[in-house]
C-alpha cells in the first residue's frame, strides 16, 4: 500500500533520514527572546513578558532551517523597526496545525497571524475564521508588488483574505550519472520524453506518493485536467480521454516498477537515491539544495556535480507543476489586529522576503525575487517553471476533493477499479463539491 505524504512533510521539517539528525543537532533554533518553538509535539516556552510592548502570536510550519532564519534574523529586524511590537513565534507540525487552528479560533483563542497553506485559504475564509485584509489602506500599494498568480491564491468570494508570503513549485532533479550513461546531453523537456527515457533505460522515477501534491504534476504534464479554468466543472475534464490516457501511462509505469514502490513506501530515501544513481529523476522544491547544503557542508556547486536541475517537464499546451506556498492571514479572533497587520505588510516587503529567500523560499514580492540570488543555478529553474505551473482549485471544499483524489487514484493505479470508471466517479463527486 502506498504511503501518502504531503507537501508539508518538507515544509514542516519532516525531512529525509539523511538530513534529520544533522538539522536537529545544528539548526534547532536557539530562539530570540520572543519565541516559542514546538518540535516533536513538545513546547519550550521562551516568551518575553513585556509591559509596554504588544505581543502578537504567529503560528507557522517553517522547517528547521526556515525557523532559524525567521527567529534569528527576520523577527529581530522587525522588532528593531517596531520596538513596541513583540513577535511570539510558534512552530506547529504541518499535520495538525489545521485542526488546532479551527479548534482554538472557534473558541476565541489562538494566534493573531498564521502562515497558512495556500490550499486552505478558501476553507478558512468560508468558515469565517479569518478577516479580509483588502480594507486596510496599504493593501492596494502592497498588492501591486506581489506576483499576480500568488496574489490570486489569497482571494475568495471576491475579497482578499491572504497576503502571499512565499511560493514554491517543483523542478526536476536528475541523476547526472544516469543521464550521462544514457547519452542524454539535455534533460527531458516534455513528459513524453521523460516516460520514453525511463522505459528505454529501466531507470525508475522517484514519485513521492499517491496524492495531489506528488501526483498532479505528472497527471497534468501528461495531459490530464482536474477542472475547467474557472474551477466550476470537473465532468468532461477529469474523466476526459486525455485524463484517461494520463492515468493509464502512470499505471503502466507503476506496473513496470518505474514509479518506485520503495519510494512510495518510504523504504528508499529519494533524496539520496537520485544522488547515488538509483533513481533517474525526482521532483522537489527549491529547499532541496538549501537544506542539503546546510547539512552536508557542501556548497551548491558540489551538489550539482551529482544532479542536473531543470524545469519540470510537461507536454505542449499543458501545465507542469503546482504552485504551492503560504499566505499570511489575520485571524478574526485576534485582539491585536493593527499590530498583526503591521507585521503582515512588513513580511511581504523586500527585506523580510530576501532574508527568507536564502532558505530556498521563492519570494512573492517581485522586487525581492529580482535579486541576483534568483539567477543562481539552484533557483533559476524554479523561476522558469512558474509560468507553466498552476494553483490547486481555490475552493472551500478542497480538503474533500484532495482526500477523494488520493483514494481514487490509489484504487485505479493498483488495479482495484478500472481507470475509466474510477475517473467518471471521481469527476462526478468533485463537480458536486465544486458547486
């Protein structure tokens, strides 16, 4: 049975085995005076009690490296500029932050600001747990500086509830050794080329799981469609001939062992697998190189000796990779909304975003992303991938769609349900939730 893993595994610090021990030993935040770190479910409170200062609580799911930068560089820089505001950093595991937020905010407690997964914005807005932010006078000025696709992730039902903080997408990371052995000078640019290369050589792909974050890029790159462009219809798209062909190709790769079961089951470390030449390609976000460079002590040029980084492949006219990332949201239950908004708009500006850029998080602020760092060999392919990337449907029922997609694709790929029947049932259910 395939083990399902989500985008949050990396974003929240659930890293491959090679990096966990090194990160915990070297990069657990020593914390500025105004933070609370939660690691492994236990909390260590180091909250600075102040008289004149106004405390605002920020929940996030930053990884180890990102948390260190946020607490040691970003927060001190903000508090230096706004000495009357004290930021309390609370790191939450990705797996339970959603439930904890709903529970605490509906009871009137909880944080003031949350770094919220883009895919959850519509659901939280629909539940009335977050405040719209487009009424603040500075919003129009700030929004003009934000990457427009990312800005759209913060919009629900005609209003803006989220301020895009960072975005990410996937690129393809190939084994340099295997490409050279295959006589391939340039990595595949289309999914058809990637499938042909894998089938010709017998070298497997490190698909990370049977779930939307892991599988949608392959499904879409092969020609599959989840919905129409305005997210109102799934019938005729998810069960189209093109979608059937895409799933058929994925099943063929799985049956041949070219989608590696050991990766799906977590038996093979995919990060090591591509470096060691056991996997032809993995898909991963920009944190791959930033995290490994912190842990291994290698600079990126050394890591690129073993790997080749390229934009995620997709067939002509298709989208290749998901745009992920996080919005900052202002919780309706906050008692410090002006101070919270002050932090939010500051985090969306150049200084904070360039600091976090060093960890591999792509800035949403256009000026921050135009620095020389964006031209580095380990960042450029991600920037090049953005125009061919797509958002997951920003709909209130996304959590239901996500769960049903994962279960339906597992049934189809393992042959428990015929592909055409499985997609027909899934399309009908998804369309009901879209409406």
